[in-house]
C-alpha cells in the first residue's frame, strides 16, 4: 500500500524557503548556485535577506506559515546567529502553525553535537543530512569531503537532539555495483532516521560531471532498475514507506515542506537563485549574490524570471506534479480536464500504468517506473 498524505485545504497556509549558497567546495555533480564561504559574502547575504524580507512581508499578511526550509549550498555554514535572526523575524511578524516544520540542510563534515544543540535551541526541528552514499569509494568519486564513518557519526549525534532526521542517498553512480549498493542499504538500516530522499545521479549541464560525462560509467538501465528495486524493498521493510517518487518516510514523518511543492501550496523563496510560487505565478531571484544584493539595496526587484501558466497548461502541469505523490490525486479540483489530457490518462490506464477509482487517479507500481513519460504525456 502506498502511504496517503493528508493535503492541507486552507488557502492561508504557505511555506518559506531560504537559499543559503555557501559551500567549502562545489561537488562535481552539483548544479545549484553556490559561492565560497567568505565573511564578505556572509555579510552581503545577511543584509540582502533582511531587505528582501521587508520587501516581501506585505505578501504574507493573513497567512499561516506551515514550513520553513533552509537549503543551499550548506546553510549550516551561515552563522547560527543569522539563522536565528531569520526565524525571529518570522515569529515576530507572522502566524506560525504550532505543527510547523522547520528544516535545515547539513553536511556530515560540518556537523557535531554543538551545532545540533544550537540549531535545536533556535527552533530548528528537522534535519536533512547530505549523506549520498555510505561507501567511501563512491563518496570519493562524488567529490564529497566526508567519509561514511563521519556521516554515521553525525546522524547518531543528531538523534540526541532531533526526532525528525532525513538523509539523501544517490544511486546510478559511476562504477557503482549492486554489492556496494547492498552495503549502503545495510548501513542505512542501522541509522536512526525518519525520512530518506532517493535520487538517481544525472549529469546536469554546467557541472564537472557533465563535462566529463564520456569518461564516466554509470550502471546500465538493467542494473539501475535493480538498484532502485532493491532500495524500495529494503527501505519499506524498515518502515520507510514510499510516499512520493523519490521520498520515503516513517508514519507521520513525510516532508510537509516538499509536499507543498507537489500540491501547489504557495511559497516564497529568499536568497540568490531562490524560486517562489505565489498566486499561480512562479518566479526566481537573480542567481548571483552581488547582483541580487545590489538590486535590493537599490529598492528594485531581485527577480529575473517570471512565468504564469494559463489554462489549460496550468491544470496539466499541476496534475502531472500531483501524480508524484503515490497516494494519488483527487481529480475533482481539476475538472473539467482538457480533452487531450483525458485521452492521455485513458491510454495509460488501459496499458496498466495508471489506475482510476471514481475520482481518484494514481500511478500503479509499474507506472511509478515510467512517471517521466506519463507526466510528459499529461502535460
């Protein structure tokens, strides 16, 4: 059985995302906007975030914050006092749900008990730790600066301060074997985690891996499928139920923040390159720290991209994204569906990739493997 996620229904609920772009080193597969961790850049970001907060605060009047997410980069490289300032601004000016989820990403090499204790004190209640692999050879290939031992130590130390701990894992790594993947999954089974995000490595443009893609040898499709199937089986046996294409969680520990992305909950993004989705429009901040900060100091918009889809494109896209949730989609809010979308859905149902009961549509187990093709057809 797929885990069904309760979806918020009030229009007041919104989320906030803060992009903290600092890194000590950029991983060869990373396509996110990051900058070196320098005091000058920390000062620039601190001032700019305050200005952006003042600029966007009127939009949040009457809203309830249900999740806050600090991503990056490595947001724990930002001074704890700066993270605390951001949370204090939110608490002083806005209504925060008593059950709000406040997440920060961390890397094992920067993590320790002192950090975790300080994060807990300022109101962080969920950690997302970038593990990627628990095989040292694979971590070296990925350019990670932590070892498997460091990752496990960080998770165990974190469990003394946090009940809700998520980790990231990657498969389809260059020269990855089934044996090494089995080993990583065996090690995961010992960890005190409540959530896991599982990604297959892709060579994104403008990354070091992409430039060297002809020299790298990820597993072929047959082995890749076996790696995925092994992971799904093992994780679910540990009580980590697959509730979204790339996410597994113990009961009541699904990512409330990420679920908002898949169900079109409005959110505002702060920081260079941060995306927002507000009143049906998505927009993105300038992906350059200095230019982002300069625009705010000048009192102008920090946004460099905007897009608002009209009917039927907006309905098609939302339906496709909703289908990522394996509990399925209530079709009633999408009615009437465009005729071409109805035809596409009927085809995938007849071929056994989707199933519909009354107004409820969901991927079948076979359909989960072909989500990308289904979503492309629906859109």
